[in-house]
C-alpha cells in the first residue's frame, strides 16, 4: 500500500484528495504485512488472540518505525464540559470484525479528548433500536455514532436528529445527517487499475450481491478503469456473487470455460477469492503466473492464502476515526446539508498479481 489516508468531504463523488496526516493503523498494517485487525489486537494487548511472537514483534516494530501509538486510558485530559460521552449504536458487532474495528477506533479517538463511549447493539431490530436510542439519549451525550455492518442507505429514526449524529458506514440520500463511508467506487477502480497496469486486458469480475451499494460501486469502479484504458465492457466477464467462497469457485469455473477466458479476476471480496483460488488450482492454473487475482476487504485470511492475496482495504478503523473527529471537532452544522466523508480504500500489493503470459 502506498501513501497515507485520503478522504473526500462533501463531494458526492469518488475522486480522492490526498491529505497529509499522522500515521494510521492502516499504515502499520501495510508496513508489517498484516491486517488492520491484527494491528488492533497486538497494540491493544488483546488477550486470547492466537498470534505468533514474530507477528506481534513485527507489528510493534512497524508501529515504532512509523511513530504510531495508541492513546491509553487515563492519558487523555478532559477538554469538554458537560457532555462527556459518545454513544455508539450498531446493528451488529459479532458476525464480522468490521463493527468491532469501528468501535475500537471511535473509542481511541474519544479518549484523546477525555470522552468515554457507551456502545449498544440493535441486531437490526427496529423496536430494540428505538429503545436503545431512548436509553442513550438520557445520558449526557456529546454526540452519537450510528454504525451499520453493511454499507447502505438507511431510514433514520427521528431521534437521531435530536443530537449531533454521524452515520458510520451508512448514509441518508438527502445528506441531512453527517456520514462517513468507504470510497467504494475508487476501491473498485484501484483494484482494476492495478491489473491493467500489470498488462491485463481481459479482466473478469466476480461481484457481490447486485442490490448492495458496495457491489454496485465496486462494479462502477471496474467499468471506469476499463473505459479509461479504451477497453470495451464485456458483460460475459462479470458475474453476480453473494460474498461466499462457493460462489467464487462456481463463477471462476464459468469464466475459465469462456472461449476467451480472462487472464485476471477482480473479486468483490476476499471470501469469494478463496473459492477463486480453489477453482484455479483444481484446473492446474497457477496464481499469478497463469491467472492474477485481486480481492477486496483485506480480511485476516488474505495474508495467509498461497500466494498471499493482493487486496483492497475496507478502512473501517479509519472510518471510525473520521466519525469521531466529525463529532469532536464540531463539524456538524445547525441545519442544512451535513458533512459527507468518503475514506479511501487503498490497495495492499502482495503476491497474486503478475503480467499476463502470452497465450498460444
């Protein structure tokens, strides 16, 4: 991964503007060659995490080299009077690491400003969500972070307008609430561009579920990169997935059975890429010598695939930091259009991409 964090605020578009910032958890992960989750586990001294001593040492060394540190409990001095708590309400927190990473990032940023965080989980139950919001609003809240596990449009409860609120990994169409989301279109573009720069012109795409915003935006990024390189879009090369390994396997078989199969595959998430690997190896095709593969998410498994998977980071830790900063820095306006922030999805270049081999 190259460069620091990039964001787009109030843009409504996906062109990222580079900003110079302090080193982030993503930077440490890239330097150490691990995922954001691993960095969080190591630097937070999480008990029970099955990580080798060498991995822990590598993460700590990377953090030292970059000058990255986590703010510890008790080190922050309160700088706000009255409201001392940030509420964090999520629709899920246990089925995937994403919301936990968001919560960790919000908590760490809050501590830097002497604030605490109270977290609740609604399990996508609207009635429970209303009850939890009622409980949170009885506290002296400095603001509220409302998070979802899947990037999506939401129908906000009226209570969210009673207090400064930042939507995390979700948004409202009219921008009446501040939001922080990943720059998915740019992520799809970067993944495809990486393959194009390696020399590939026949690139397959195994998408996610077609009704989801991330899947649609990653596909848009794929199509934009092709168009910029004067490559006609071929619908036969794009197949709809469901984020699970069996779909990646089945669609790879379909792609490789084409009269003119792809030399590279951009997969909309790392779990489907697991199935892609299995299908290619079953056919005796080598990665990346015969077929290159790029994934998306930078899940823990990506670094342990053979070869390690080149993938795009889904920047949940950075998004959590941004959401907390929007609240703490007082960026929410009294009325009108609220701040919209898109956080760059950067590429982690590992070993699954190589120039295409000439075909006989």
